[in-house]
């Protein structure tokens, strides 16, 4: 039967959008019925003057001034009778002015949709130009056209000049951020820093002279119209000053609307919207580091002409792939500043480098250019001429030596190749040093910060950065992780898109124009994510990522002591934990070759060194699995009763390559029962009235669940036999442990079900075992 159309109408009426519009309409109608239009005033007439005058006709709830020219106002009363009283008055005179008062004009309510910040939708522009772009003959031509779409020209770059704020004596308004750092695009926000240091000095002097003069009051300092008469800048809190700034913007600055204070931001700001220019703006009080960062970006842009188009292209690519562009200013996506720094770091690591490191820039500076802000060294040359030109001659987009399609051929393709192979999990990116620092260095630093905070809470010290999936240090404020807002999902998406872009840039489709007029080159590279269908074959491998901040404190200490060998030490712990899960928790029979030792991938780095003594013993902390009958799988020896970790026998020292892949010989496993089926039901039965725990959160409970299934449920007619190949990757890509799985005998046809169960269950249980200290010592 067809659905009654009135059902949809009823649903719409009850919807949030309809309810909101109804409320707005009723509010505006009420305002019209309770207000009058007043003209004939002059700009010098204040809101207070008008309110005091019309109080004689009734209580005034609001006065809305014309901030543009200051020639009219709307007076709103609390009662409709006050309107009649005001309109019945024959003549209105106030401060020598003859006012004209008339009823509000009744207008039909219309919803005006909000204008998007961007005056032109970039994707629509690209779609419109796509047919012509696909006919261009080179990637260079495509690059130039795309950059023209994004570029913020010098005329629009001077938007901040409208905020020539003179309402605070001796104050300065300094623009920073995208609008002036040479990397701005159409519709970027306007960031302003309000410097009140000179104003504080002025106010203190005025106060001192007033006290000396006794009753004589300085006109400059205590005029009724002075903005400083209501606040003492030397004692006022930042929140109080921001509230004052917001009040000034509302009352004094034409075309400014939607003014509000965001006190919960990392740096509290006053946000506003400029109606005439259609732009969003932020005003901060204490952001000298932000201004210095802007100067740094300006310097680098002046040093290297390829920098701006490369940054624009990477930013647009990230936006198209939904990797960047947090609409509300916060969220788990990359911001433009983080993307720009990622480009900078990549260029510092090209061969030869395109950009110098921040430390190198400091050494190029003279004494007059030395700058320290809030304890951070922010020194660099003031002019690009002080920086020697780089020797790197790579092209921005085109690969110069066909048919070689290596990423070294162009800077754009090299960016994707660089980060497709980057070990984000085990590294902290430092633009100051121009290299990736081991994350274990910062684990100990954060604990030292906590200790100092507890022991000396009143003493200020420079803290360590907040660690996350992607750790990107600010060039100067080394306690700030610029990408600290990213979550695991956003980071995985960024890594995946870099890998796909790297693969595409190596293809003929990127370099050669399509003879059929199809998308190629940058047009296809910048295609939104949802338009490109990616088919990836299923791989029978379980990934256990390295999450430094999630590891127990004891293990963090061990990794920090291991230094550059922390990856292999962590891998050893994971292998031991995997054995605990397979043997003790899931009741698998597990066997290892008698000569089980760490092996290096042939592609690993040539230089190797002997691992620390912590690798010598791998079997001190876990309990051995219960005997489960006679072994019938393979001819390999079973683990001895006193050993829980098959990674390396006693006396064997694994060898550690600084970069590359490491693996142990495959384990042979057998499973006689379907311990993955019905676990939730059994877990509820065992827990009964106890507090329910999430799957994988308790080793003992999960072991009991498996034991119950083994005892109560019939076994498989033919045991499931499979191989597990543990492998550690890191250094040249994200640090993680891979467990490659391959069925040896699957007569019951259950391997796929078991594998999909392990995909979710095993990483959770490994993390739980490591927390319990069951990963070996």
C-alpha cells in the first residue's frame, strides 16, 4: 500500500529544520510588532542616548543601531502600548535633532540561505574546466591552470586593511595566518592579533598622572567615550579583554555581525563575520608565535618559488580526498598549516634539499635578528637574500627523464612517495632538525613533565607535545603537535591516499594525455575520493599497529632504553603476546621450527647491529599452555613446557637492521574446536550477574570462554591447520606487526570464518596481554 502523503508532511513539521524556521519567523514577527523605526539621527548619537529618550514611552528592550552610516535605529519595546504612545507624540526632539518615528514595515518572512565562505565553488569550477584541461598537452599546463583557480591575489590579500582599529590608544592590529603568509586562498579566514602592550603602558602612565594631579582627571584617560575607562589592562583577565573587544566590534565596527567569544579554544578568540566582505575573522590577544610563524612561511615562500604552487596543489588534493578542511575549525582532519609543514619537511629531506632546516636558518641569522618568544627560539633571517639558493633542480610536476617514472623525477610525485613510506607510528617529525625523531624520546619526556608538574606545580616549564597517530612538531613551539587533532581513522585515510597517489604518479596515465579525452594528469589526481573506484584484493594478513601512547608504562621505559632498536623489541613483545592469545586463550596447538630466529628481509638496510640484552630472554613472564593431547600436525617439534615464546631459542640473538622488514620463521598451528563461534553467549553465561566486560578486555575470562566451548561443543571433524608468518615492518613505512596467515588443511571449510574473527579479536587481545605484562621481558 502507498504511504499517506500526510505522513511525510507530519514528519516534516516535527523536524528540527521546520521547528527552527518556525521559531525564527515567530521571533521576527514579534520584533516587528514591538518596535518602531527612528530616523533623523547622526553618527555621534549613542545607543544609550536613544534608549534613555524612548524610555518615557515605555520599557525599551533593545536598540539596534545603523553601524554603516549611523543615520537610523530600530527601537524595540517590551509592550505594544509603548509603540502607540511613541507614534502619537507629535514631535520628537533629542539633543537638538528632530527625530522621525514611524511603524516598522511589515515584510513577509523569507529564508535567505547562508552564503558559503567560498565565493566560487572550487569543485564546480574544476568540473566546468575538466573537458578543456584534459586537452592540454602537459602536466605543467594543468598545474598552472589549477593553481590559478586557488591563488589569492594581492588585492584580496589586503582585506585586513578595513580593520584599521583606532578605538584603543597605541594598540596594534597584526594580521597573520593564511591571509598574509603567501599561502592564502579565496575565502580563507582573516586572523588578527591585537597587541595591547603599548596600550598598557599608556594606561599606566595616564593613571599615574591622574593620581599625582589629585582630582584633575585626564581627558584622554577618563573620557566617558574612552574605551579604556571600564577596564584595567594590567589586571584584567584575557576573557575580560576579549569580552570588551567583542562589545567594541558589535557597537563600533560597520558590517560586522555574529560576534562571539570562544574561550574554550587552545588560544581564546573573538569570532566575527564581515558582511560586506563576506569573510570570517578571528581576533586573538596572545599569539606572537602565530605572527612569527607567518613571517617564517613568508620567508620560505620568498626563498623557493616552487613552494607556493606545490603547497596549493597538496592542499587542494587533501581537500578533494576529504583529508583536510574542518568546517567548524575543529575536528579530526588535517588543517592547512599542518599540510604546509608536511610539505616543508618533505622538501627538507629531498636530495639535495629544497629548503633548509630551522636550525640552519637560525645559523644564517645575524645578532639583530635573534628572537625568543615565550622561551622558544624563533630566530631566522628577515630577508630571503640571506638564504643561499638550493641546488635541487627537480621539476614541480613533470618527470624529466621518461620512461623512468620514479618519484624522484618530480616534487609533487615525490611528496606522495615520501609519505607513503613514512613511519608515522614510530616517529615525531621535526622541522627544526629536518629529520624524524624516535617517538620513544618523547614518551620519557611526557612522564618527566608530569613529574615536574606534581613536584613543582607553581614553576613554569616547557612541556612535551601531545602524541597521536601523526606527530608533527611546530617549527618553534616544540610542545605543540600541529597534527594532534588527528584520530586513527583520519591518519589511515591520509596514508592510504598517499599510497594510491604514489602509485598513480608512477603510471603512464599520469604523464601522457589521453587520446580519448579522458581525465589524466593532475585532473585525475585531484578527482574527489568517491569518484575513483578502488578495488583491492583481500589479503590474509592481520595488522597490529604500533601505538606508543597506548603501551603500559613499563614497556614504554624498556622501549626508551632500547633507543633505535625499539621497533624490534616491541615486535618481540607482540610475538610473545600473540602466542599467549593463540595457545592460552584460543587453545590452539602451536609449533615452531627448532632453529627459529629473527630473519631480515633481503631488502632491509645493509647495516646491522646486535640487539640489546633485552632480546636474549623471550620467555620469562607468560604461562605455558595446558597440554592438549598428542600432536599430530607436521613433524616440527612442539614448544617445551617451560617456553612460551617461539620467537628465538635460548642463546640466539636476533639481529637488528635499523630500517626494513624483520620476520621469524612461520609457526604451524592447529585448531580442533570452533572457539570463535558463540563466544558472546558463553561470555554472558559465565559473567551472569557480574559486570559485563567488552570482548578482549580480560585474558582469564576469554580463556574460560574458550575452555567452555572446548568442553561443551563438539570438535571439528578435521582439525584446521594453518601457518602464521609474523613480520615486523617499520622505518620505511608505518611501524606495525603483520601476521600473514595461510591455511594448510581446511577440510571443514572454516578458515575464512576463523580469520575474520581473528582480524578483530587478536589486536584487542594482544593489547590486553601487553598491558598485563605478558609480552615477555
